[in-house]
C-alpha cells in the first residue's frame, strides 16, 4: 500500500465543492463575516484525539485550498499512516475566516474516512499471520464510494468491485433468472468482456460442487457458512478459484474464518457502519 | 412531526443520480446485462430485518423511478414510522434488471438514513417526560446533510443549523478574535440579519454571567459542563435564553442532562457515527 | 459593513462561468478572433461614469481571471465604497482578446450590482438619524440572489431571509391554513429549529394584539400600514418584537416610516427594479 | 411574433432549477413544512396588478411543475400578449405547499420578464408608423440572456446578437488594433464564416464614408449621433447597409430617431434597467 | 447479444442534453422559429440509405423526447439489427418544430454509432467460423465511450476495458518502471483487487516465456506480431491465458490472425476511425 | 488563420474533464496505482507517426495540466501547422503516473482533431488557385462541435453555422411549411434578427430564379447539382448572393466544383467520417 496520493486531485474536486457548498452555499459563513476582523490570521493544527489510521488528508487539503488557495497547508501524517492521541496530522496557516469556512468540511471528511481506515486496520489485524485479506463491499455511503474505497486501502484492506460496472458477481437471483448455475456461468462467459472477472455466490457445498464442475468463474463467494463449511469449501476448491467468505463477518469472527483458509473476507460494516475518528482543529 | 415527505423530489434528484452514477456509470450493470433474460420481471419487497425507525423511503422510491419510471413502487412504512423485523417497508414490481440496478443505491440510502432515525429515536426516548429535545450538529456526512437532517427529524429529533449560512454560532475563536464577549455580541447583533438567531458558546458559568449581562444572544451553548453546572446554568438563565448542552453526549448521559433542565442536547454522533439499519430486498 | 470580500471566490465561480458561457459559448468571440492581431495587449480602466456605490468588483475580477489567469487586475474602489464620475474602479492589463472576452460580463455584473448598492444607499440615506434599517426581500433576480444580497449590504442595507430555507415568515395564507394566529405560532415554535427566527405578518392592529398575546414570534411584519398605524404598532409592541414595515415603500415614504419608529423597512424594489450604474471600460 | 412558446422547455430547466435551488436548497421551505397541514390544497391565480405585456408564463409553468408535476397549471394570457390590472394570467391548482414553494420563483421570473416586454412595447409604440425597429443589446442580466431576449420579442422588439459568438460587431478598439477601417473589414471578411453578419460602429460621417467605400459590412452602427447626423447618414448609406442607431436612446428620443430613417434603434436599457411588472399570486 | 436496450435511459440523458444544447443553446432553432407556422405537424421517417448494422436508436429516441415528450416515436429496427437501403428505422410524429430541433442530433448520434456497429460487423464477419472475437480499445471519441462500446457490441464485437479504472493492462512502460516482468506481475497481483483481471503486453516470444513462467496474468496481449509468431504464441500459451492480438489489425488481416488461433483481436479503428452510416430523416 | 489558440482554455475545461472522468472515474488508473513506484518521472514526447496537419495541442495541454498542474508541457507544433512522420509535437515532463493518466485522453483528442484538420487540408488543396473555400456542416460528433469546427479552421477550411442558433438556413421542409419561396423568405426577413444571415437551399435552377426574384437571402445553397448546373447557377447569381455547393462532395469532385465558380463547398465528411491521425506518446 502506498502512502502517497493514488488519486489525482481533480477527481475529488466536485466532491469537495459539493460539501463546501452544502455548508456555505446561499450566504457564506454568516458568523465569521459578522465577527472576525478583516486581516485576522490563524495558525491551526489538525490534531488526532484518539489512536487510529489516518485517511482523508488529501481531501482535507483540497477543501482548505478550494476555499482559499493562499492558505499554507502541510500534511504531517499521510493517508494510510497510524496516529495516536495528540499527533498533529496537518497544519494550516493563513486567513482566519478561510480556515473557519473549510474547517468543518475538512474534519467531516477526515473523521469519516479515518474512521473507516481505523476499523479496516482492526479487521486486518485479526487476520495477521494468515494469507486472508479483508475486503469491502458496495455497501458504501452514497456519493463517497471512491474515497471510502481508498480509506479501506489506507487501513490495509483490499477493494472489491467499485460498482455494478466493473466486474460480474452472480447472486441467487441471477442464477434463478438464468436457469441454474450452468446456464448462468455459460451465459456470463459468453457475453462478458474478457477483461472482467466473474464471481459466483454459493450458499451450500452442493452449489459449490456444481460451480466447480461447470467452470467459467474466477472467484466464489461463500455466503453465510460456518467455519467448518468454509474450511471444507476451501479444500474442495483446491486453489482453482479465489475464495471469499461473506455474511455477518464481525470482528470476532475474523480469526476463525481466516483460519479456514479463505482468500478474502468481505465486510459490509467497514463502510456501512462507520465510527468517526475524533479529529479536531486547534488554533 | 409529519409522516409525509417534507421535501420536494426535485431537491433530491441530483443526490440520487450521483449515487446511481457511482454504481452504474461507465458501463451499466454488467452482470444483469449478461445473465438476466430480457423480459424477466420481479415482485420485490424491501424488508426490515431489525427494529428501528424508517427513513429514506422517499429517496429509495426516487432511485427506483430514476432507473425505470415504469416500476410500480409502493411505500408501506412511511419515513418517520417505526418498523420491526419482517416488516415490509416498500414493494417494487417490474423489470428485473431495473430493480437490480437500483437495489443497492436504494438500500444504501435507506439503511444509512434509517440508522440515523433509529439512533435519534433512542436518544429522544431517554429524554421522555422532560421538555428537553435532542438536536443534531453540522458533523454530517459530506453531501448528505439535507437528508441526514431529515432523518434526525424522522427519529423525533430537532435540527440545529443546516450550515454556516443560516444562523450565527459564536465559539471561542470568534470571541477571541472579536475581543471578548461584549464585543462579539454587539458586533454580531449590529451586522447580522434580523432574521438570524445568535447562539454563543460558554465553557464556564462566569462566561455565562457575562453573556447574560451583555444581551443580544438568543441561545447559549453550554459546552462540556457536568450536570450540576448545567442545572446551575439553567437557573441563572431563567428562561431568558434557550439553553443547549453539548460535548460528549452519549446515550447514558441524556437522562441526567435532561434532568438538569436544558432545552436542547446536541449530539454529533447522531450523524457522524452511523450504524446502518439492516434492510434487504427480497424477491 | 466590511469593505473587503465577505464571500470566498469559489462560491461565485459557477455564476461567472455561466455568464461567460452565455456570451462566448459555442464559438468564442468571433470578432476578436478575426480582427485582433495576436500579441496585442491592452491597459484598460474600468471607469465610473456616474456617482454611486460600487459593488461587483470581486465578481468582475473573477470574470477577467476566468478568461485569462495572466491578466493583471487591480481593484481601486472596493465593493461598498462610493464612486463619482470619472473614478477608476479597476485596472486590467494584458492580452487584448482576453480583456474583450470578459469585458461585457464584468460590466453587466458590476453595473447591475452597483445599481443595487447605489439605490440601497439612497434609501438608507433617507433614514439617517433614526435607528431604522433598510432591508431587502426575496424579490431578487433569479440566479443572482447571493450577490444581490451582498450588493444591498454594500449599499448600507441589511439582509432579510436568503430563501425559504433559513427563517420562518408566516403570512396570511399560513395563518389561514393553520387555523389562526395562535395555532400557527404554536405549531411553528413546536416544529421549527431553535436556530430559526419566526416572523409573522399582520395587516391590522387587532392582529398585532393577538400576536402579542400569543407570543412565540421574534419579529412582526407590519404590512401596508400608514405612518400613524405604524407608530401605534411600534408603541403596542414596546420593544418585545422586532418591527418591520413593508408594502409600497417608495423612496419618499422612508423618512416618514422611519419616523414612526420601526426597526426595519423592507423594500422589494431594491432588487426587483434595478437601474444599472453606468460603468465602462476604457482603453 | 408568435404567441406560443418558441423555446423547448428543456432549454429552460436548468435555469429554473437553479432559481428554485437558490430559494429552497439546503433545507426546503421551513415555514410551510412547519405550519401547513398535510393535504391542504389551493386554487391560486397569478394576477396582473398593472397593465403591461406578459412574458415568463412558460418559465412560471415550468417552475410550478418542477416542484410538483401534479399541479394543474393553465396559462390564460400567453407570453407576448397584453394584460390589464386584474387580469388572470395563469391558474394553479393542487397541493398548497407545492404552490407556496414555487410561488416566489415563478413571480420573480414573470415580473422581471414582463417588465422587459412592457418596456419594449413602450419603445416600439414610439416608432409606430415608421419602419424602424427597436432592438436589444448584450447588456443583459448575467444568466438570463436567453429569456430576456425572448421577452424583448414578446414586447415587439427585435434581437441583436445573442453573444460574442454569433455575429461580428467591429468597434473602435477593433479598428485601432487592426490598423484602420479598411484593414479591419478586409480581415473580418477574409476570416469570418460566410454565415455571419458583420456590423461596424462609426462615430462620424467621415468614418461612414470610409466604411461605404471599403465595403464588406452588412450593417453600420451609428453611435452617439444627433438626429440630423443620423438622417444624413441614412441618406449616405442609401439602402446599401442596414443602419442602426445607438447611444443614450431614451424613450423620448425614439420618435425623432425613427424619423431620421434608421432601420434599428438599439436600447441597452431594455435589459439593463428593468422595472418589474407587478404580478401577484392570490388564493 | 441482446437486441433491446442494455443501458437505462438516465445514464444517457446528460450526453443527449449536451448535444442538444450544443446545437440549440443560446437562442434555439432560429430558422424554425421564424418560418414554421405554429401547429404544423410532421410524420417523419428515419431511413437507412445504405446497408449496415443499426446502433443509436435508443439515443435518437431520447433526443426526440428530450426536446418534446409529446412526440410519438416508434423504433422499427432495434439497435444491433441489420438494415438495408430504404429501411425505415424509426418513425416520429408530432410538432414539426420539435422534430426539426432534434433531427440533426439524433442523426449525428445514430449515423456515428451505426457506422461503428457496421464496421464491427465487417470485422467479425472476417472471423466467422473461428473462435476469435473482435474487441475494441480505449481509442474512443472523447465523451462517447459508453455508447461507442455499446455500438461495438451491437455490431457483434466484444468490449475491452471501459477505462483505466476497471482492469489492469500492463504495458512496456509499466514493466520498465516496475523493474521487469516478474516484478510487475507480482506487484500487480499483490495490490490489485481480486475482482480485476490482469493483462500484460508482450512484443516477443521470449517475453511471453517469461510471463508464462511467472504467472499472475489472466490475459496476454500479443503486440505487433506476424501470423506465424501469433500461432507459435498461441501454442506456447496452451490455453493457460486468454490471448489477444493487437497492432495494425486492418480488415484484410483478420482472417489470417484468427486462423492463428488467438482468442481476441483488438482493433482501435473500430472507434478511432469512424465512417458514418448514411441515415436521413424524410417527411 | 491564426496559429495560436483562438479559444480561451476555460471554454474547453468541461470537455476535458468529462473525457478524463470517462477514463479514470470511479477508481482512477488501477494499473499505474499498482505497479508504478512513487516518485517515478518521465520525459515524454508526443510524436507524429504520419504526415498531416496538427490540431488538438491546446486541448492535450489542458488534459495533462488538469491531471497534474505540475507537469511541464511544451508545444512544439502549434495547432494549424503541418507535421511529418517523426516530428515531435509536444513534450511532457514530470510524474510518470500523471502522464500515463492523461495520455490516452490527450491522444484521443489530438488524433481525432488532427485527423479532421488533415482531411480539411486535403480538400482545400484541391481548390488551390480558385476563390472557392471548403466549409464544414453541423454533421459533427455530438459534444465536440466547438473543437471540431476549430480543427476545420486549423486545416484551412471555413466554418458554416455552429448550430441551429446562429444563422438561418431554409431547407425544403421550411419552404413547404411556410408556403413557398416568397413566403418563407419574407417571413424569415421579417422575423429574423438583422445580425443573422439567411441562406436558402435550392435543388433546381427554377428555384434559384425564384429566390433571386424575391430577394432577402444572403446565401444560396446549391444542393446536389452537377458541375454544369453549378456553373449556370453561379452565372445567374452574378455575385448578388454567396453561393455554396453541397451534396456528395467527395475529394475527387472538389476541383471540378471549384472550377464552376462557387464561393463555398460544404463537406459533411470533414467531421462525420474522421480518420484519426496517428500520434503516439514515447518515453
């Protein structure tokens, strides 16, 4: 995992502008307009108030610079790096009103994304020493998928599909509509681009047997199985497919599931149930 | 609180389109394109899998209709109403591919917003029997403030400012920059629109005394005080200002703080730390 | 009133881009393309051709820099400052084609907004020596509300609501629909955020009596009353509510209405009937 | 002039949405949300309160239908038709909150555009009995050029350029930069599309002589001339070019200038100094 | 390949609106406004004037309905179906001005996309009787990738990556930067999502040998090889990887390259060098 | 024709952003993210691989700078200048990942637009020594009209209408709907702005006679005539109108048609059937 920005700033600009517009649009910051004397400057620190893994510094920087390109912004803890309480993540210097206008948006992004990175790191830690990776899902916050997927990577996790548009995942509905496992896999392979992976969900070992006999899939999603079933499934697959376990993957299940030998564990909660990391701006 | 839509659909369209674009943009739903036979139709149910308060049905309906205006969508549990496990919140009938294309976006919105409404309801329940109301903050998910604020209302909460643009909230930085409590309040009242409320944050009872002597504020934010201090503050205010308590307002503190007699308790966690409500689509 | 920019440039960019696109979109400036030799440079002055109060220099500067970031733009008369005929408000130096491309958009904004500031200053001058302030309404030019409200402030006026979204103003329709003055005020106070002011419109002194007896409002809008009625209303209110007079408030009525002692006079004409201030670009 | 819509609705949608968003964005209509009972319906009339020429009914209809497609909207006085005080221009029936949400935006557009149409009609009336037409300029309100140009047509006026992009107008700066009248006209004709007209501005009859001798222009703009000079210029042109008079064309000058025989009189004030037409919504 | 729309209309709306705005924005259709009497209706036919494969009927329908939802549009030849000269592809009935406003945009899309489908069909025909499929590249027209990729499918071709964002394609630069074939493949597999395919480009059989020995790729791109090299490469791969031939793949080379046994032939010219299919609207 | 940029960059930004978003949106460049080490820099050359006329360097530069403002981009062959195989058109230095992210978009624009410029130059060469100019049509690629029209000029061609919005072109449908040639021309002249040219299409010399007798047009479009008819038409017109020949104007017809003496030959193929110019990026 790289610790420098993987995404060009321009891909994040609209996201930041919408958030700033949400907070300032229509009238601007009526408090600062009223009470902060012109020419007041601040030297601010974006501090961590609890331990975790940082994400969102890139987007926080963009937020400050969108409001005021003349602010001096320095990132001290890069996205993907750990923080402990009291650490200074970023310093911002310049016009006081500009800093106050961007403060909440920068913190809302950074707290949310660092919360995701931190939780992901907690999950990945549970699988330490195994080959199993933690991966996210499409259960992301509407509008934030790109940056939430990055935050998962900052926390040491891996990314699943970014959307319905970039890989094939065949679920029970698809199997039923297409007329069974064989039909659906043949149809998918015939129609899909050769640049797209195909994953198929199975709920039982019988289904897995059928998937293995038909071929055509790259990955198999082992849904809602217990650890014994998972271990048996991994044995049956024998490395011919990538294996992924899903369904109720709480933190305390990870070690056991990883022990069953699956390649990936997908965890919706990484992005659908986010506890913000406590960050604050001090002047 | 009304149980019908308070916001016109058109204000939510861009939000929904961006979320759908995030999931489908570039190539569409490559799985359904490949394996669902043309003409397949579904009769789907959006079910609650745990108890809570529903929010996001309006936006879920818009999502289904944006993908396919011909879908028949019926809302059975309106936003702001409670649900229990197994309840059918919404039914959707029509083209299978259309339903599958909108499914995840609809669920991501509805799960997130119902999670907020449910948590808000838990907080408001703790203040039952008092005059104290629970209110949210600006610590919202970037891009979702409008609907998250609605979800807080669906859960029985009240809304604080929607942005820096619609009311004045004077914090310690503002006081320092303006040269003290008297200066900041006089300046704010002189400059602010007569249609804007002014709230000022105090950390000590001494500050409160000064605020009361100066006048000009509508509300006072009592920050990080314990219950005894809060009760004393309420007594000092004597109904001349609206009182709001904030700072570390976890669920188990609410009864005590409400008992101190404040008018409002503001809780950042309502929107910055969201546990999705478990909703699913069944066919 | 501050004489430096209160709004961050980024909030105005889309407004400027749309105006430039309106003038240039599709093909650009076909005249300058055809006849201005490459490399021609201009030193241009944006001059006042009549006396008034300047507004729109911030947006004019953004217009020139959007077309060409290399232009040197200097503002000599800041927004909110008076001008007299012949005054140089701004100087622009650089590529001739760039200056010609932005000229009309810059002037259209600046002339329109300075017209508003100038008219507002004329109204406020009529209330000199009284405590009465002049305030604008929501009768603004579609798309320009943010900058027109700023122009009112540049002219020494005060701002009323920025939209239906930031304060409560109860009119006769609302009273009728809610079932009377008591019902509407109780309902508004129960539902509204504590951070929103409530104003209620009255047409008669009897209505005012009812408003005062019910309580719950912050401001009262005294609509279409003559000066004697206004004076009586102010006396009845006795400082318990902010008073605002509205309805046919032409320039020659201001002194009399201010003499009646109201806190605010709202004037739709400030923004709905705008006489441009004569500004021009000289080379 | 047609009395039915000349522009497809889709070209006006963004304009209407921005105006509605300006008035409602962020939180919606907080007054109606609070106090109007669900299910309340209105039967509203958009009335003229003074005499004039109507414009903006198309855009008012779009505004009501954008907020609520279920409203029943009937246009009784089409754009381009005269109105007198008390005339009903449009009726709107349906949900009360929907009507209140769109009311101000609809009226702001319609009042502004009808103001332009009415003023244009006043100017054209002064030229009755002559061949002279009144035409607008690029001195329009930023963002509203398309509909303001339509309003000029609704008032019986003609349209000049819609932007720098659709015709060539050579002014003194262009002449100077290109090296004189002959050089600029030759260059313009050589470079310009054959589908673009060329107009050239002259301040003196000597300049006009040179323009006529060089050829290449379609129209000549006679700037800041008195009526005698204009008559002489018209005689010199002898029908070889279209003649347009401009510069300080107030209402009381029109008859005289038209008498001088020019083809067009261009009037910036039609769009840069707009007096709204008094329209209101009654329930 | 399905012959009904695979993409929801809403994904195509912005594309259509931008094209219509490009043709109509600023002033609308000034010809039809001037000369077509109100109330004129047309019954129009969109006809094929040469043989080919149709694509773009979905987008043409959206164009007509964006301009005027009341037009009656019937598609007679669905996207992906062949046409011969004189075939009626679509009929459009309704307001004459509406049809004329949308005509050119509809034809520009349909001619361009049908040109791509037709050329793709010519390529795929050359590989008839082999297992080889024709696939497109990222050498598409800026802004049109989504619909051009669909057009390739309508012509019987297959889709390669839709962007840099949905699969991994390792080229010579990547190999050099990462430090060789082994390093680049190991790094790609370690970092990439398990839902992404990896393809690697090789120019020589030696490179292919190395790729095969390292493993980790799903596909190999055989660049600029002659048919003998390709046949040898296919033999070396032995079905372990998907094989794709690229580089100068003109129509007359397809049969030979397909004969060499590769799985895919990628052809940039399908989308970078488009001959419009001659379609016209007759009234 | 100028060899420097005629359009301000800001008019092209959205076009470039959409193209980059199409290629990168959702996830970014997953290949470079995975395999290019941080800190790798490139010195790249954008080379011509065949002879032609360059267009699109301005937009290529914008693409590189949108992705990374720190890249050093130097244009060596300006838009409108010829290139031969091996010529370096542009150099780009800086971060390797940034260059790779923008590469394809820059090349897709430049190849497409240079293809148009090159083909236009081939057409104009056929008319060398005559007064006849080659002009484009509205048969452009949706979304690219502005830059395709520029490319035509870079190739030495002239521009026809940019849209339905900037000039009047009366075709057979218009004549029929308006009631004949006289009616349509009178109506057009009465309604049209004096700043708009009017062109009318004729298919026969009889129609031309009628057009000449009625007057009111600026240009006549001689559609689908052979060279003898064209020569006769030119003689009949006698310089009173601009003449334009259209209909099946392939490269081998140009010399003959130009010899017939028409002023313009319009060629749809310049923009509807584009062969990309082979350009590539070398490192």
